[in-house]
C-alpha cells in the first residue's frame, strides 16, 4: 500500500480534530451557548458540558495520534499510531452523529458522514 494516501488521510484527520478540539478548548462558553439550546429537547440536555468534554478527549486523541501516525509512517513505516488516529476519529464522528440524530439535525448528521468516509478508509488502509 502506498503511504501517500494514508498520510493525506491522517493530515486531513489531524487538521479536522486538532482544530475542533482547539475551538472547544479556547471557545468553550461560545460552544456551550450554541450546544445547550441545540440539545435542549434530547436525553442529554442536562449533560451537554460532560458530553462535550468526552468528545473533546476523543478528538484530542484522534488528532494527536494522526500527527504522530504521519511521523511514524515516515520514520519507520509503522502504522500503529495512524491506525489508532483513524479509529479514534471514527469514534468521535460516531459520537457526533449520535448527537446530531438525537437533536434531529439531519443536515448536520449528513455532513458528518462525509468526514466518516476518509476516516474509515484510513482504518482499512492502516490495519
């Protein structure tokens, strides 16, 4: 398998999840102002900050593992970190999909599916 496609997917995922985590960390209150009303009619309405914190944790693992995965591929051809970067990306996206479906935000759910395709390809290529 050519590493170029894997590297490109890992860079895509690193940008996606590091920027998302950065936004949550440095603009937490703005995020909560948007998310609390978004989920007010769902079963997680009282747990939005906790759910966001869990998602943030998974996004950080996904983004950092993806960056380390690129380095690992170049240094020794290893695939472990990249594989886990893709797996944690998929888990993060599935959590977001679940939230969007709970909120009945079908356009948002559809958008998440677009991100899921490269993430799952990365899992396949790096496994």
